[in-house]
C-alpha cells in the first residue's frame, strides 16, 4: 500500500515539483518507506511507498523498459505471479519482481482493458507519453481510494483529499448535499465527496485525461443471479466450491516479502479467514484484536477461544472511552469526512498496535456480511416482509425484539410503534424497503442543521440521487437482494472500507487484505440462492457450513454481534472535554454555520446529565462533533506539510 498523487497541466506550463512534494508530504503516512517523483513537461507523478513486495526493486514512479509509460500505484495485485508468467511467454521482459511492473506490461499488452485481468485492490495512474494520456483506475469493490479535481489550468489526483487541498488553488468548501447523504446513508454517493469540486473515482471504474478532456467508464459491476446454474448445486457442492474459492483467495493474499498477520475479532468471518491462513502458512500466525471495558461491546472471550483453538500468537489492545476521545480528532483528519459512529477510532488504535509489533499487512474478514447476508438489516428485511403479509399481527413484531436484544429502545416499544417505525403496511415493498427505517433514523440527525443549511438543502432528496445511480436490474430483485446491493455498492466502499478500513489502517501504514472481497468469491456469492445465505433467520448459512470443524463451535454458533464502540459518552472524558467544549461552543457553532446552536447545546446537555440516550442522540452528537472537526481541520485551515493540526 502506498500514497499516490499527480498533476497534468492543460495550459502548456510544466509540472510543478514543489506542488508534488507538498501533495506527497500530506499523505506520507501512507508510505513511510520510500518516496519518489517524476516530472516531464506538463505531467508530474508522486509516490510514497509502503514496501511489501520486491522491497529492493519496487521504487516508484516506475517506467517501462522504453520509458514511454510511467506508473504510480497504490495497492496489491495478488495474481501478479500468474500474470507475469503469461506476459513472459508473450515476450515481455521484466527488470524487477514487483506487481507494479506487471501492471505496466499488462497495459502495453491490453491497453485500458488491462484491469479486467487484475485480481487485487488498487488505485493507479499511468502516464502514456506516446498518446499523451493519463489512465487511472480503481479496484472493483473500492478497497483503495482515488480522488481528483480540476482547476482551469490543471488536473490533479491523489489517494487522499488532503493532498489535493495542498494545492492553494483548490477551494475549501463543504458540499452540503454530500453532508446530507452522510447524514442519511452514512457515506457519500460517488462521485461526490465532502468537498465541492473534489470527486472520487467510483469503485469498478477507470478514467482517462487526454487533451484536457475527462472520460470515466465502468469496467465491472455486480449482478445477482440467484437462479443461475451455479446456484442449483447441492448444499455440499456449493459449500465445497465456496471453501475452495476462499482458500485460493486467502492463499494469494498471503503473498508478501514481509510478515502477514490477521485481525481476530472473535466473530465467524475473521476466525474463518484466520483458520484458512493458518492452514496455508503451516506455522504460528500472529493475530490482533481490540477489546472494550463495556461488557456489552467486548468480545474478548470469543477472541481468546478462537486464538486458543487455532493456535495463534494473539495479542489485543484494550480501548477505553478516554482512548477514543483522545484520538478522535486525528481519526477525522484521516477519514476526511464526518462520521456518525466512533467505530473507526478503536480500529485506528488497533492499527497503531499492529504497526508497533512490526507488522505491515493483516488479513481481515471484511466483506463477508455484505456478500453472504450477515448483517441484521438482512434479517430485519426478511422479518418485515413476513410481518407485512399480516400487518395486524401482534406476535410477528416479537421477532424484532429477538433480533435487537442489545437495543433497549426497541425492547421498550409497542407493536404499534414498531409497525410505524419499520414501515409495516400492506402492499408491495418499494425499492428502498430494506433501508428506509435505518435511513429515517439516521436522518433525524439532520434536525440539528442550521436554518441556512436547511434552506440550501430545501427540495433536495438524497434517495432520488441514489435512484439515478442504481442499475436497471436492481428493480427486478427481491428486497433481500436489493439490501445486499445497497450495502455492497455504497456502505461497504463509502464507510466500511474507507473510514473503518483504508483510512485508519493506512494512518499507521498498515495494509488490510480481504479474502471475502476477491472478485471471484463476490461473483460466486451473487449467484447463490437467498436460502443459501439465510436459512429461515440463520445468517451466512452456507459460510457456516464451510466453517464446520475449522473454528470453535462457540464462535460458529454465537449470534451475530455487530461491531460497535462507545459513542457519545466518550466525549465526556477529560481527554475530549477541551476540544469538544470548544467545537460545541456558541461562537464556534455559529461561526461554522452548519448546525443550530440551540438544539446542539440541549443535546450535549442531555448527554452530560446522564439521562438515557438512544441511537439517534448518539449518532447526532458524533455527527455534529465530527463535522465540526472537518470544518476546523480542512475548511477553515490549511494543512501544513501533511502535519496533523491540533484540535
């Protein structure tokens, strides 16, 4: 993993090396091992390297043998050895053993379609000098970020937006529609970002910049085909096929010239990935986890059971409310966008712990819930459809009480309230049936917007913008599959792999690898019948079949526990009190103009009073504080040489 950046001048002026240095300096945390630049005429490329494969020979930006094409690359191509052998047979000669050079040769062979052959996680840019064309691409699932913007005279791209903001010509202005999206979906809808005129290349897309013109296209998309021939096999056949795919996905993700560890959360997904890795490496594996003081959130027991059963060398880092409050401003500096939960903070602390143990690479179980139907929202959708067939039933609502035992607000409510909240009514479900209750709950945080922001957003509906992005096939899917597509296409890349993934791991130069997000596994799962993902209300049914005998029974049989962290109460700790009091002061709230001070002060007072607060209040307070931090760190200040500004 690395940090990349670059510029293309449209006006005939040469690339500015000093600007490239400022851009790379802003994201040097992504690649502390090496640094390089390439400038020729109108084009400049920059690279900050985290050395994982071909440590001695993988310096970037890297040219081909004719020095006609140059690449700056962030990511890993896991099938690079197989591609390299194929290219050698076609006459290509290599000067290094890096996966970076494989991309260059594959581009020479296949042109822009080279990405269709890659199995990995990437964001890269190739300057094709003969065609005077910049070619950029982002991996299928959006594991690695890629942002871009333009001035009247120049195109700029980078791994993180702070590198773009290092250019003094880029205006620092919050995009209120993106803020509305985050306060609805938890994440921006690509190509939007939190900042006006800065865009993200969507997952599964490539783009070119040539003669001042930008062209963007989609090279991969996911379609669900539960009636396909693949899905007609027996349970054992399908389980064997899934296990083989995951074993191969894990095998190639163990390729590295540095040690590879694993996150072990105590759940099914990470335990299963760890078990596969242990079988493949044939030696003791180092595993890492985070634990909490709150017994409702802590999974230490299951982490230790899994580590003992699998025979790993396990270590965990305990995360307190004080720890979360202390690092939260720095977390937002790295996420570069408002968040509604503090969940990225413990993972930020965990990645620092991993790097402290001299590990640069970890396997994780991310993606299993999206592709195999593991989230509560999939169960909830199934229960609501079941209840909808008899909306007057008072017994069917009890299933929701069983689904959310950890949510006191749900446990206290009557069937009539739940029917209204979960939109239980007769008739066919709408296209957002699965997600509307969640989105409506999240959107209540928008009540804290200032009158000016509400006025600017009047008439805007984030769900209407989402409709325009959805593929036609979406409307033919049943509610369960619609929920999967929404989670996989938007929440996964926009929040899980970003704020909880790349950004907090790469803050400490730690690379996450995700066997469940191997595109072959994802495409296979998309062809499975729904009953293979959820049997009655047993989530990830087929995956559990695969895991039999490989992980502890206690882990395999335990109910799904979503990853959660302490939220609003963290900001009452001494480590957060000073910056939180300042951010929520009347002067600061009114100066930034995003929120209404009156409701915000009442919310904070409610939290400080010790009165019970629910999901809405928790999300609202975290959302307000994180947005205020974005305003302070990015909009109302100038990052200096990539240094984290104090809160």
